[in-house]
């Protein structure tokens, strides 16, 4: 019996570090009466945590213990407006900071859920370590049979319409309910979620300080299902957007052997973020190799003498999957550079200009 309870406690630890699917598996075995040595589960915990050996970010504000009664953990929430209703999961880290914290909106890909995406990206682990909140809006099968964000519909490519209005509403609802820095709200997504993240950057540049597009397409690249399939295979024709008051900082990940979404789309996302021609910015190109994994090319774009505002990662030999993700989630490639960590590094260096 003691060993069984030890297994349950270890499974809970595995779930807390973000490996929800693996933790659930161990917990199910324990509750069914299977005797498993807790040490085996703890080794899985260490394995899940071992991927988190990132370069150091700038030191965050000194954390403090949460107030008595303060809610921490992974919670189900909902948002409703004239544009509809969506459920989302909100991760609140167990530490509080003296200053308001950043907020990251994570948009899953087709067939995925909030729990699946959180497990595969390990973003909750990074949120706990670096002090930010994460919200995962969920697309229901009633809106799309494969639970894809409907980025290819014209009504979902404009401000204050359809799904973009719901996603922006979730961001603003969380910001109003939690101690969120309104100048440090970010959005990232994979595949259909990446395409929607690109739309959020063009439709709500005043809300999102930076965006991350992983294996996605540019805003307005298609205006219907057939055009969407064509854009995914060959690259679309991104919509011309009004020149914003600022370039929305953007980080793009794409694998050059992605047979679901052509890597040309990553170039188009970058060009759109740059206002049409990233060649006008100073470019720095670096080559690298993940030990035992994929090679990659990293390109930074910056105005003369300024910090980079655009960043592109091309994963050589990778497919349609979250680079460096955890295998407990779907559509992940553990052999790639760690997209989650690299996005967090990029995001935390960006903030909306303060007015006045």
C-alpha cells in the first residue's frame, strides 16, 4: 500500500512539471492496483525536467510566495462575447512577483487540446521558472471537425470579428483578472494555431507585444478551404496590411521537410511582419546543430544599431512538429532546437511602447 501511495505522489509530481499525459498514465496504473516502484516514476520526472537546460534569461523580478488563498495551478476558464464562447485553460505559476507578470497566449494545432499542447511544448514549466502566465484557448469540434482554428475564413482575418475577437477577448479577460503587464502580452501557435497567431499580430498590434508562428502561414494567405490547402502546400498570397505604427516583433519556426505546410510560408510570415521586405533590415545568419538532433539556421533581423525585431529558425530535416517538444504531446520533435525556450527568450525581451 505504501508503495502504491508513493507511485501516486510521484505521478502527481510528473504532472506538475507539465508532463500531464505521462503523469496520468502512471496515476491510472496506481489506481488500478498495479504496484510500480516510485523510483521509476521519479526517473521519468527527472527525464522530463532534463530538457530544461536553457541559456539564462535576464534575471526576473524577485519572486515572492503567493498570498494566502491565492489560486495557483492549471484551471479551466471560459470567455463569452457577441462573437461566441470559448473555453480555455489558464496556468498560474506558484510564485508571485512584485511587478505585474507577462502573459502568453498559446494556440494549439488541429486535433490538439490545451492539455496536449501544454504537455508537448512544456510551456507551463517555463512559465513557472521565468514568471509568466499562460492561457490556452481551445477550439471545439463544433467550430471545426478537426478542432483547427479557421484561419482561412475572411471573417476570421479581421479585427473585432470571429475567432480573433474571441482570442483577443481571452487575453484581455486574463489581463483584467490577474496581475498582468498590459505591455507584455504575447501570442504563439502551431500550424493552424500559428496561422491564427499571425492574424492576431496584424489585427491586434496594440494588444500583442510579439508573436510566435510555428509551422504556420501568413495572415490572409487564403480565403477559403481550397485556397488554404493550396497555400499550405505551395505558399499563399498574404494580404497586404496597413503599415502599422510599429513592426510587431515576430519569431518564426519552420522545418524544411515539413510536408504539411511548405516552409515557404515561414518566409512569407517574416516578410509580412517586416512590412513586405525583410531585406531592408540588417541580417545576421548563424548555423548550428542540436547534439544528436537536427541542424538549424537562425536568422536575426534588426534595424541598424537596434535590437532584433524578427527572428527565423529553419530546422533542417524536421517535419510538421513543435521543435524540441516533449514526446508526451502530439506533433512534437524532441530532436529540434527548443522552440518553447527560444520563443520565451524572444518574447521577454519585447514590450509594447509605453505611451506618453
